């Protein structure tokens, strides 16, 4: 069952980042199990059984649940006595973070014409683009409802995050302007599409638990850098990892014409292989499966893969540096360990 496998992955990640602190590990596991139950409960609130089935589809498929985990870790920076008082609000904020993330997957898969997600059929492949779009909207509306229950500050944070997500999606659709470097455009896109929600997930937990403004700002800075590094890692996985590990088609970005970081860097390769790669990429997303296979092989052998890893590692260094001003608590060490997890995904 995907849900059992997903639970194992979640608990494995928690164990990895909480080595040496069994108390925090128990709190996080308990919190994540409650988050999981509430996520399933959200879909049951749909008035129509068909809507309930659709919005539950990717939730049931599972995933790493990184964003709600970050919300719980952000809350660890609040005073211990307050954390106990507002624990329910922290869990609700974690549910909001994951609902927004799952909604973005519904919309992403429409844009990318994806066929699978988390090892199951994507919503658009199973029910069509219209259903996928509106079910994503339903999830966003549910997230907004829950955020409203947590107060004005949470509503403002949720609204800013949603705006950045939409802006990132739109930038990806329209492409870089004539005067904009492709790399600058890429970073602007992933800042909105990936980093915004990771940063806000941390801030939501800190906000609910009463962390100081300076601590919340440091968590936001950490999250921005971690989010960029995480997306670069996803770009690398799309090229280097087998489809079974990805839970979706390998080379999906290539198939729909998305210029990921390794592709952008490979376009600057002045070797003969680089020239062949540029010719293959110029054919666009309508290239034959054989051409895409050759493109993937060239990308894997290109210096661009290592160059992308260097850029990822630079962001992870900046994320770790942002943590140094935070109180020396187990949660700070857990967030530092999370940087190691992001790096290890694509070594």
C-alpha cells in the first residue's frame, strides 16, 4: 500500500534528522501522524463523493510530507510551554502547508502533461485537465479556510505564499524576457514555485508557537535557500534517477520543454557533445523517445550535472549559515541535518 510506504519514508526522514534526540523524534512522529489523519479528513469534507475521491487521490498516494515536517520543526523554536498550548494550531498550520503543496502538484501536472505522480496516475491523466485544475483550487480553498481559523497573521502568510506560487508558475509559462538571462529567470521561477512554500512552512510553525521575529526571519532565509537547493535536486533526479525511484516519468521536464538547471548549464558546454545536445534540445518537446533518451544520456555525462550539484551545495551552505543565529536547540541541528538529506538525494 502506498500509504504504508509513505509512512515508512516519513518516519525514516524524521529518524535521520533527529539522531540523538528521541524526545523530539517522538513529538515529530506523533505530530506527523496527526497531520496525516487530518489530511485524509479534509477530503471527506467535500460535499460530493466524486470531488472527495479526486482531492484525496494524491493525498492518499503519500509523499515525503517535507513541508508539514518543516512546520513542526519551525514550532520547536517557540517557548516550550507555549508549544504545548498551541499544538493543535501548529498541526493545523502543517496541514495547510501540505494542502497548498498538493494543490500545486495538481496544477503542475496539468502544465507538464504528467502521467504519473507519487507512483500513481496523475489527477489530470485520470480525470482530465479541467478536473485537475478545479480540484487543485478546491485544495487551495480548504487551505485558506484552515488558515483563517488560525488568525490574520496566518492568513497574510498564506496569501503571500499563494501569490508567489502563482507568480512562479506564470514566469515558467511565459519564459525569460529578451533582456533576462535564462539562469536568472530559472532562479526566479523556482524561488516562487519551490522556495516560497518551504520557507513559509517553517514560518507558519514558528508563528503559531511564538518564536521571535528574528528567529522567524532566520528560518525564512534558511527555507528560501533550502527550497532552491531542493528544486535543483529535483532537476538532477529528473535526469539521473530511474522512474521507479521518482514515482513519475524520468525526463519529464525534457518531454514538456522545461529548461531545468542541468539543461541550462549543458547548453553552455563547448565540447562536441555540447553541440549535439544543443541540436537535440532545439528539436523541442516533440522530439522522438529515441532523441529524448539520447539527450538524457548526454546530460548525464555532461559537466552540467556536477555544476548543478555545486550550485545546490552553495545554497545548502547558505542555508546552514542562516541557522547559526538561531538558538542552539535540537531543532536547529535537525534542520542542518536536513541539508545533508537534500545533498544525499542526488550524489
